[in-house]
């Protein structure tokens, strides 16, 4: 008995257009991209500020590589004017 060829169902979005394939990247890819990006950053950074959600992951990896402190935007706003003098943003 001959088997029939399996056909993948056609994935369409709300408007009936075919979805393009998604290219997934891993954290390892992100980490290697950050390592390549570090030489382009200015010297003398004292603090890394991450934007909530996926930006904090990038900020965290960057802070780990540069051995710097990390905060989010809300934490940056809470820093008083007297504390700003010790950080170079």
C-alpha cells in the first residue's frame, strides 16, 4: 500500500494572507551580538538603564559584561539630584 504525501496546512492570518516564516534567535545569539556591540559603546559608563520587558534582558547581559550597575527607567527617575553627580549617563 502506498502512503500519501503529508501536506502541511496553509497558515493564513486574519486577512487571508500567508504568514512568513519566523526566525527565532536564542539568548546565546543575543549574548554574542552584545559582545560584538561593546566596542562601539562610549567609554566611562557608570550605569546601565534597561527598558522593562525585553530591554531588561539586554541591559542585564550588558551590565554583566561591563561589570556595571543596572536599573530600570523607574529606578533612574527615583535617583535624586545629589546622586546624579556620581553617574555618567
